[in-house]
C-alpha cells in the first residue's frame, strides 16, 4: 500500500496545483477567451490527475484485498465520470467561445482576428 | 443494420454502467432483461440519429489508431498545460484568432480535430466554416511567423493531429 | 466522519450570498446563472449530508430543468428587469 | 489515506470561482466561471465518494457531469441569439 499511497499523493499534488492555477487565471486574464483558456484547460488537466488518484487507490484496494465488489465498481464508475468530464468540457468550451464571438465580444489585445474579417465581408 | 449497431452500443453502455450489481455473477438476470428492452427501444428511436450512411468506423484498425493517438495527445496536453500555467503566473499573453485549413472532408474527423485543439497547446477552436471545413482558432501566444501568408500554416498549432484525424476517421 | 461538519457549516454561507445576489440583481440572465450556482451548492450540501438520491434529483431539477424553463421565459419576455 | 485536506482546497477553489461569478463583467465571463465550478464540483463529488466509501455517490458525479453540460449549452445558445 505504501507505493500506491505515494503515487496517489503525487497525483493529488499535481492536480491541486493545476486546479489552483486555473482558478487564479480566471482572475488574472483580461478578457473572456483567455479566461476560457485558463479555466477549462487547467481544471480539466487537474481533474484528470485527481480522479486518476482515486482510480489508483480503489484499484489498489481491489487488487490487494480481492473479492471486494464496491471498490471495483467505484474504479469503473470513476473512469466513466472522467470520460464524461473530458467530452463535455471540450464541447462546452467550443460552444461558449462561439456564442461569445457571435454576441460581439471582442478579444482583448488581439493581434489579428480572421473571424471578424470574414463577418465584415 | 443501423438499428442493430445502435442497440448494441446502447446495451454495452448499459452493461458497463450496471456492472457489479450482483455478488455472484457480474450482472443479475433482471438487469440483463431490462437492459435488453431499453436497448431495443433506444435503437428503434434513434437509429437515424446515431450513425450516418457510411459504416467505416466498424473497422477495428481505426479504433486501434484512436487508442495509439491518445499517447501523443496526452504529451501535447501536458506540455500545453505547463505553458498555460507559466502564462498565468507571469501574465505574458499575445492572443489572436487565426484561420487554418486542415483539409479534412469528414464531420467526424473535424470533430476529433476540434476537440483535440480545444484540449491542447494554448489554442481554442472558436468557429467552423461548414462549407469549406476551415477552423477559426484562438491562440493565446501567437507565433509571428504564422502571420506572413494567408492560408495559415497549421503545424505550429496542432503538430500532426490532422494526419491522425484523417487516419482515424477517413 | 465529524470532520466534514465544518464544510456543512461553511457551504450555507456561500448559498446565502448567492441568494442575496439573485434578489438584488437587475439583469435576469445573471440572476439565472447565479441561481444555477446556488442549486449546485445545494446539491453539494445534500451530498455532504449523505443523501445521494436527493442530490441526484436536485442536480437534475436545479441544473437542467429550472434553467431551461427560465431561459425560455426570458427569451419570450424582457431580459432587463 | 486522508482526503479531507483535498476537499478543503477544492472548496477554496470553488469559492474563488464564485467570486468571479459575482463580479465578472458581462454574461460570457459568468458562464465561463460557472463551467469551471461545474468541473470542480464533479471532481469533489468523486473525492467524497472515495472518502465516504459509498459507490452510489459516484453515479451522482456522472449524472451531474452530463446534466450541467445541458445547462451550459442552453445559456450559450441564448447568448448567441439562436432559436431553440
């Protein structure tokens, strides 16, 4: 169990760091698109590591003690929750960005904006 | 045929969700029967929505390519996240929205590419032109070399992801 | 499991702040978004009190159905109060 | 293995994001902050399921991850000005 606990602690440390960075980036960046970068990407990456730590713990208990159905079910359902989180986050970020651009929100400090040029034509 | 595929996929998802319901076997009998009824109902209702005309995703080589694709994808994702964390801490940003043309013809491959771009290197797919299959990408730190010619080079944004998407879904 | 008692005390404070914001906000779209946050924290509170079935019902009703009905009605009427 | 400090740090993250929901200018920023809160809460639910050692709690996380997505899409389509 010692090795598994160490792996879990390392994963949890990485995940909490990225979650904190994502939430702080929500306050540091100037406009909506860059906030979307920080929030969506960093929290998704942190959530991957934290849920992986849960999977490692439950799979370790399942493998070591054996014949313990609740931990096996928890392992499989945590994987499903991770897959649902990844798919919905990517699609939701795309939908939010498109809605913001069509409602007329300009990207701050932008060097070039091809989509605006296309809409002006 | 499309009814059969939809019902099978729905039944597989149901089986994964209800695993371990019984202590003796993996599933007990009532769950199997109810799942079969629900899967037939879902297949009858959604057979025209779930799958299109072509059946090329039934090829297991494409699924194997998708599993192999996860590894370079995860490395690019880790690199991008460290980069974004660096930009959050220092505050150095240089954003832009650029248009790229990845030469994909299929809806599924374009979806895979757009989701990959959203989850990786400081880039975020904002909009798609449905006639020409061009993507509009918001980039947090633009490379000045890309700005020279008008059909933008997509290699700095997404390395070889269009090739992988073409291999998986076309 | 007495450790989570502090969380059970802290979470309602955030919910009260959300409710006050919903009451005084003049723009109804912002009020709907903050109301969704409040129902999300309420589901989390049910979860901490170990009632997962109630939390599941609250998540379904509070996050999906209520917001959809409010957005459709805002669309049919005015956005500003 | 103790999970309580992890939950406390996650709640601090949720509190910072709730502050952005209150002060953020415009509807899209609030929507982004709300989506961040969704992700953090789903992660917290999985951690709490491991902490309480009840399997049914993970199902709430799956249901929530799929339902909050519907709410995000509704508000996004309203901001965009589409018919639905």
